C-alpha cells in the first residue's frame, strides 16, 4: 500500500509540474481590424526590450528579420488588397524586414508558415517595399497596430523600442461594395435602402436616389423615407426634403416598438434646421 501511495504522489506532483503556468518570454498576440469590407489579421510573438540594445545588435542591420519572436509574423487579408502598386491576393503571408539605420525593406513572403528565417527564400517574396523608420515614444514590447484607416486605406505599423515602420495598404472597398449592391435582391426594401445609405455617405446623390426610390416602391418605411429626405437635402432641395422628414417622423412615431425609430432625434433636428431653407 505504501508503494502504491508513493507512486500516486509522484504522479500527482508530475501532473502539477506540467500544469505550472508562467509568463511567456515573448507572448503571442493577434490583431484583427476590419477596414472597409476587409479583415486585416496580424499574428505575432511580442519580445521585450529588457534593457537590451535592439537595433543593430539584437536585431542586426542588413539581415532578414522575422519581425517578432518565435515563428515568423503572419499577415492575413480576407480580400484582395494593393500595397504600393503590387496586387496582393486574399490570403496569409509571412512578414519579414531588413532593417538598416536609415531605411528598412519590408517583405511579404508567400510561404506563410515559417519558424523564422532559416527557410526564408527570396524567390517566394510577393513584394518588397522600402520605408523610412520613424521615432516614437518608448515601447517596451513589440506591437503591431492598424492605424489611420478609412474605408479605402490603412497603415500597418510595427512599433518597438523607440522606432516605428509603416506599410500602407489600399483596399478595394468601393469596387467590392458596388459588386454587393449589384447582387442585392430587388424584392427586399432593406438592401436597397442600405445601398442608398452607402451612396449617400459618399455624396453620390443620383445613385442614392435611384436606390432609395426602389426601396420605397417595395415597402415604404420611416427609414427609407428619412434616407430619401437626406438625399434631397444633400442636393440642396430642402423644400422637397422637409415634407419627407415630416412623413418619416410620423411613420417612426407610429412604430409599435419606440426603440425601432432610432433616428428620432436626427429627424427632429433636421425639421428645425430645414424649415426655413429654400
């Protein structure tokens, strides 16, 4: 029995040791940002400065670097994008860099699953881009950020220690949105209204008016009536827009669920502002 008890204790101790959790030296990280209709995903491991000299020493100048720790950093684009004139098909890529004091070469490599640089092959590069490093406040751990993004453009930034480099990305959002609009069904008022709102946001008033009128023809609601009012106001046709805003308010207030009239305050404000505009 003592022998069995001793073996049981040994197994318990071994299992406990296997479950011991400690901080990783370079913890894994994942950034996901939707830009327009495209998801940009960055997967990497984040080393710390830890008092070391980074540039030119820990990360040598003039050599290919995996831009993180452990495995090579991965960039994934859910849709086709463009980077400095190079067409980048949707997919996952390894991200490398060749740092120097005054200029970096940023690299997207088609072999996404690389443990580091030992199997890196230049002939697998999809693109190389030369950029100037910029000074930034001290950042202890390496980090990636998607910044300065609109529906059509974004910047992927690498920051570590007191340095930042950026890769500009151009999205194909307008082209993709138009394709979605063209594919939208004509027997549902909501997709047509959504298309009208998209054109309205981009100040494409004739296209917005065409879509919202199709939406209203399928089913008139406070929402598409309000969108049409905004389209006309955007064209300076306030005398036509005002009665539509009044109608939108009446239809909205008649909704069984008061919360469904979510633009109530916007409609009320427009009625005040448009009343005396000609």
